[in-house]
C-alpha cells in the first residue's frame, strides 16, 4: 500500500501535466470556475480511463452555462494532448498512492503553488518533472541533471514525430551544457548516457561540428531527423581549444599525440588542418593525415588552421630559423617543400619571394655594413653584388681619380680602416686588382695591407696561390 | 650573351603554363611546380662625368661644381671627375622557376630537377643581374631513399648553418638511430648561387683574378636530437683546388638549441680553419613569456669570412661584438602584438693608427613595431627603426593595412619613409613610398601575388646622390600540377 500513494501522486501529476498543456494554446481559466466542478475527473475522465478522446470535456458542455443568458457565450476548444516525447500513461499509475499513505489527488502534482498549503484546488499548472523522481530514483539529483536516465520517462526525439520543430527549439537547456569544458567532454561514456543524448538530439546535431560523424558509433546510432536538421541551419560549428592544446609548446610537440591517437584529432580536424603546414610530410605525419577525414561540402567545416603558419612561426622567425633548421630541432621538410628554402637560398638574383622587403634595395647598404643579413650565406658577393653595382654605375672602374667617397676628403688615408671594418662592402664594388694597384709588391707600390696578428703561414698553408697575386717571391721562403 | 629568341619565348610560355588545365600527368608519378615572376624596376644609374678644371671654383681635392656636383680635382689634371645620376632607365625582368619531381620508377627512386629561366625587357635589360643567363639548372639529381638512408647524385644544393652550397656530385644521408642524422657530400663545387663551376664565365666576366681551377668540395654534418627539447649539430666544409695547390675554403661550425617550455637557448660557433679565427659565435636566450611578455637577449661575435681564392682575407678584416635585446608583448587574444628591439655593436680595433679621420667604430639601433588585428579580417602593421652604424645610418618607418577577403585573398596598402646617410659618400633627402599589394589563391594549387610601390625622393639637396624616385612592381604566380607523393592533395598552405 505504501507504494501506491507515490504512484498515484505521479498519476495525478501526469494528469496535471496534460491539463497544463492546455494553457499553452487555449488556456482554461480554472480558478474562475472554482466551486463549479467538484472533481477533476468530471471533465478529464480520459485521464482515468486512458481514452485520449475523453481527456478534455466536450466544448458543447460549456454552453450549459455560457448560453448567452446566464453567462456570455464562449468559443473554447481543447488543444488536445501536447505533443511530447514524454512516455507516460496515467492509468498505469492509477493504483499508486503517496509515500505517506495518503490518498493521491490531482493537486499532488498539478497545484500551481506547491508552497501554499492547502493550495487552492483549482489553481493548477503543469506537473513538475521532479515529482517523478520521488519514485523513479536514479543518480540524478534533479530533472535535466547529468546522470539522469531520461529514457525512464522519455522516448527518443526521432521517434516522437508529432513534436513540431518550434517546440523542439524550446526544449529546456540543461545547466550541465553550460558547464566549462562541456563541449570538449560531452561524449557519452556509457550506453545509458548515449540513450539520454538521443532524447533531445538527432545525429544532425552532432554533424554540425564533428567532421568524423560518419565514423563515431554513438553518432552513427543516432537517427537523423529533418526537424533537427532544420534547426541546425545557420548555426556555427564550435571548436573550443582543448586544454591539452594550450600546453606550452603544443605547436611543436603535437606530433606524438597525433601519432598516438589520430582518431581523436579527427573529431575536429580534417586533412587540410595538417596539410596547411605538412606540405611534404614524412611517413609518420602522412599516416596521421591519412587517418583524418576529408572535408565534405555542406558538412562540418573542421577547425580552420589556414593561418597556422603564422601561429607556429612568430613574426621574427625568418630571422632566427637557421639554428632550428641546422640542428634539426625542427624537421623543416615535414612542413615545407624544398622549394620553400630555395626561394631564398638560391637567390642568384634578387629574391623570387618576399624575403627582403620591397624597399630593401634602397636600404641594404646598412645591412651589409652591419653584417646583419649575412649576405654571403646566399649570394656570391663578387658576382651578385658587383654585377648589379656595375650596371647601376656604383662599381669601381679601377680609376682612382673619380670622386665617389665624397664624404671623406682624405679617403686615401681613411680607406684602410674602412676596408678592415667593411671589407664585404668594398668587395661589392671593387675588384681585387683595384687594391693590388697599391698593395701588390710587383704590380703596385708594395703597401703592406696585412693587419696586426696576420697569420701569413696559416693562410699560405691553405692557399699559397693567392699569395702570388701580390708576392712575386714567396715571402715565406717556399717554392 | 643573350639566349636565342625562341628560348626567351619559351620562358614566357612557361610563365603562362599555370593556365593550362593539367589535372593528371599520366601515372600520378610526376609533379611540376612553377613560380612565374615579372617585375618592373626603375633606376637612375650613376654615370662618370668630368668637367674642365678651370670651370670648377674653390680649392682642395674635392670641390663642388656650379650645379652642385662633387668632383675630384687632382692638381695638374685638366679635368675634375665625379659621378652624377644618369637618366632614368627601366627593365622588366621575368624569372620562371620550374620544379619537376618524378617517382614511381621503383621503390624509393626519385628524379628531381629545378630549372630557372630568366629574361628581361625594357630600356636596359642588363640592369637585372644575370638577365643574359637565359637558363639555369639549380638542381638535377636522382635520389634513392629508404627509411634509414638516402643517396643523391647529380647537381644539388644544401643549406646548413654554413649557408647555401651547391655542387655537382654525390651526397648521402643516414639515420642510424632515431634522432641522429649523418649527412655528407662530395663533388665539384659551384659558385654559390650561380650554378656554374668556379672557372665559369660568371666570375670571369666580373673578376680579373677569378679562380683558375675548379673546386672539389667535401662537406659533412651530423645532427642529433636526443629529445624534442634538445638538438645539436656539427658541420665541416672543405673546398680544395682541383690541382690540390690550395684550398678555396675550410670551415667548421657547431650549434645547439635547447628549449624549455616556450623559452629556448641557442648557441652557435663558426670557425674559419684557414684563417684560424672565429667568424661567428652567438648565444641567444629567449625567456618563457611572463604576463604576455617575452624577452630575448643575444650576444654575437661576427667577423666576415672570405673564400681563400680572394685576397680579401689578407687585408685582415676585423669583426664586431654585438648585443641585442628583443621585447615582445602580445595580448592573450593575439590580436595585438607590440615589439621593441635594441642593438649595440662595437667593432674591433683595425690597427690603423694613421687614420686621420676617425671613422665610427660602434653602432646602435632602436626599433619598435606593432601588429594589430581589430577584426578577424583586418590587420594593421606599423613600425619605426633607427640605426646608426659604421658606413651608414638610417631612419625608417612604415605603416600598412591588410584586409583578408575570405580564406583565399588579401589586399594591402602601405606607406613608408626612410632616410639613410652614408659615412663615405654625401647623400641627402628623405624617400617616401606608397604601395599596394594583393594575393589570391586561384585554385587549391595556384596562387597569384602582386605589388606596386612608388617612391619619391624629397629634399635631395645637391644632385650627387642617388635619386630614388622610382616605381617598382611585381607579379608572381605559383602553381603545381600533378600528384603529391605521400600527402593527400590539399591547399597550397604555407607554400
């Protein structure tokens, strides 16, 4: 008997739910009729019998009072049962009573104000779903809570064909869905959780973001639904950055994670996410890329990494990439084709790529003097620089009587210091023979150009031929 | 020496080849990539000029003519001589790169070639370096590779901490254990970037004392990455005359990189074994960001290196010590980045005690720049830098606005102004420039980029300096046809 009362309470609660549904469309002023109807079942007899056609009174019965004489005529029509995916049948709960053994009444569930005791009898509202939990005990502390076994009371949305799209759009939004990290961690962990998702969602919901929706079994088990598809139109796919991706050095270190679980990557990433950077790719990256889905027109877009290069390589990276490349700290060829290097490093002519900024030509003199650009790591200063300087009239023609170094009146005395500091710059305009005119012992005046600490023997040991440009007789006594 | 007309037209035809809809080159075993570039360049070259000594007033070695030119007057010479800007000339150089990869010839066998065609039109085509070298072969080699080793034979190039080297020969790469790469190569050395032997015409045409013997190159490097946080490398390069009478170059280098979080320590050291001196030693520390601010400090020792076939090394060039500080602040959202930098450089003593004019022996620089993206598709960049150094000084600023149009295109406008002063040559004025650029991804595998900038030289003062009033433009198309080995066909990406 103790089980009956709560069951009856649920029964009455459900009845009130049906009554409350009326208020959505054609609200019946219950309180205005208090005293006229002694029993709820008088009008809602179908609640007890289970006859859907008799859930609401015949509108003709209103005219018994609203006949135009005693009361104003009314034009009231019952809305009928509310379309819902709630699976509830009142007669099945008929024999139950409240937990305290008291008789169940409709008010147990449908009282508009549960706090006022006793509540006005005809002040009714939709039943609170929490009332169900008095008997249907599960881990969830409340309706719409994580852990709720929704399928106890509800059928999957895709099976509730009578629910209009507009009503689906008004489905309550669980607080858990607003929790931090929900999007990253919302995957159902148990079959029960998976079923619960299907109470409110169809596969179309998942396909908005999941690029691998056709590979994930929980999504594949969800049916598609045109009403949900209609509601998804115009919604933007959301790809929150997982916590792991925020870790220090993730851009550099993500390879091992990708190798360990490419399927996890494919939740959000399509192949272009990788190929945006991994142009050529090695065997390992190719394996990961192959495991990712291709983007499908009209499908989930996947994470946009079209500017990943800017993220991976800070804006000053072009200036300091040498060590990364030379030591193998970054395996450049994983991302770049060989041409990417050759664009700059085979620059026999001025760059075919935007390595040097547009106005670099006008300002490159300082770069040369400062040795900042290390020009000779790519260019042959003899050929590349002098070729251009000859065409533009900057290169020396070997004549010393032309005013060029006009800012130094005593240039002939100053040029030695300038040459030792900026010899790369000198070589971009002067041939070696320009210098030999004075510094050769047999072609010139024999002016010694060697500075303090000059290692003549070391130089001669490696290329004695060069010594002969200036020294007819070997100053070191060699042959 | 200009190539035949037919070849020039062939280069032009190749530059337009991207428009040809080639979806499949046979057995999915060939890929052709190209870069077709056109530029428009204006220059006012210097020309030598002379004036009768009697027409130049004043006294001394350097005098000024009535129209403002500086000339050199040697006592007893009937003429004073100087330089002045000639009339404006222009050229339109065209450069066409073609890269062809072929595979499917057997497991691990690949053939690769990188060809470059060039020509130039306009008033003075010779203005463009090597415009008369119509066709260059930058690389052409066969390759056999397995997971643990790779062998290449033919013309190839390599980049390393020692820079770029190209040669005709054989190279091998071995990966004996994970993280360890041993690479070596040997063959006939080529002039850096010129793709011809040392005894070829390129050097002969420009240097009376050009090398008279080909060079034989031997190079090797070891790279070891024991963990993702640490990587080390050692390199050796030797280039010897074919007659064994001497070396053209001998260099060694070591470098390392260690990362800790978002910070890193980099160190490198390069030694000229022939000269017995360090050409470069560098230590850079980048601290992990703190409150969105990152700081990097670098100390560097640099001394220029010259190949041993030149006499330049015998002139005892000196180097400098440099310190550099970079400061970067980035808003966590990444839409605003501000950067500041400072450098100081001190040159070594040249030992030239007799120099009457004290030339600058130090240098410094200060700069700041910012990049702001107020909205997803907009970016504003600006910066200013001032640098004073030996030989030259400059002050420059720039600002640019970029608008992305969808994922495939962008347009940008920019303005700039700069002033540079030479220590050895009189030059005046400020150059201002205004330009625009645009880029568009035509298809997944083709992209076009163009830019146009106009410069105007203001307040030039006397007319002895270089006049930078000119127009510059460029148009470049990149394209790829054929298959992609090992990688699904995708967007052009960072290419």
